[in-house]
C-alpha cells in the first residue's frame, strides 16, 4: 500500500512574529514524535533565482517591482517538484513564508492589486494549514530593531499586515490565527495542536491546488 502523504504546513506573519523560531521547534517536535518533517523557507536564497532575490532584498541590486514579484513566484515553482516528492514520500513540510507573503508584500506597494499579485501563484500546492502569527507592531518592536534589508520598516510592515488581513478573509484557505505575543512555548503548543490535526486530515485527502 502507498504510504500516507505528509502535510503542507505554512507559517506566515509580519517580521519578528516568531515564524522561524516556531518552524524549527515544530519540525523538531514532529520528528521526536516519529513523524518525518522538514523545514523549507521562501525565498529559498540558495538557487540561481533565489540569489537574484537575495541581492534585491540586501539592496545590492534594484529590480522592477513586477519583475521581482514574478521572481519570488518562480522561486516557489522551481521547488514544487521537490515539495511534491517529499509530501508523497510521507514527509510533512513546514514552510517559513509562502505565496501569502508574496501577495501581501507586493500588494503593499503602490499600484498593485491582490488579484494581479495572486495570479502567478495560482496552481501551486495548496497548504493543508496556514498559521498566521499575529503580533502588533509595538510588541514586534520590542523583539529588536529592524534590520537593514528592504521592506524592514514599520510603515511598510503595517501595510503588509493590512494585506494579510484581506487574504485571511478567503475561506478556501485553512487559516488559523495564532496569538504570537504569548511565550515561545505557548505559541508552540497551539501550533503543534493545529499541525497534528492537519497531518491527520492530510492522510485522508489529496493535496489541493492554491487559488483555483
Ligand atoms: P520571524 O521569523 O517571524 O521574523 P523570529 O523567529 O526570527 O521571527 O524571531 C524574532 C526574534 O524574536 C528572535 O530574537 C526570537 O528569539 C524572538 N522571539 C520569537 N518568538 C518569541 C516570543 N514568543 N516571545 C518573545 N520573543 C520571541
Ligand atoms: P526573510 O528571509 O527574513 O523571511 O525575508 N517576500 C517574501 C516577498 O516580498 N515576496 C515573497 O514571495 C516572499 C516569500 C518578505 C524575506 C523578505 O521577502 C519578502 C520579507
């Protein structure tokens, strides 16, 4: 009999909400409980496309806004065959940012609507669960200064937050909002509960298609 597929689990949220911390903790906990799991992150800066994106984020290069949006999407598409293979093999993927960041960040720029921003990501593997780590800007500020990369300022991050709120109205996506102001351990407990439910449900359903 074919093995049960893994779940595609995504963590989203503004800068410093705790996404990376929680992805790592979740993968460790799943593995300790005997469930194969791996972390991925977008952008994946290791590929040729990822290196173009990385130079843009580090402000070492400038790219036209539509162009960089399409590169972020291409960076997801180039990883799709690997993602599907791992999921089919029964590995749960815990992903730090996905198409939702893509849409929220570009549509926070002047002149971009949600529909245009979503279109290049239509058809990607649909996450079984998307957890949005909710943290207000003043609490995020207490977790340290913004870095030097592009987009790392409070005005832009507030616009991004509003765009995420628009995206979360879409009930075709399994969104769960997590209160990211709790302690690291308490946030982890909620994330783990939602993830175990999603992993069990994924075993009984086919992988879906995003925004189609
Ligand atoms: P993100 O990936 O969302 O930008 P990180 O996981 O890198 O966020 O966390 C940003 C900073 O906040 C790190 O220094 C991390 O240790 C700290 N942090 C993460 N979660 C919490 C939490 N629940 N409470 C307090 N500090 C946290
Ligand atoms: P980190 O590597 O610190 O997460 O920052 N972004 C991300 C986009 O603009 N579009 C996308 O599709 C994705 C996945 C969010 C990466 C920065 O790149 C932004 C912050």
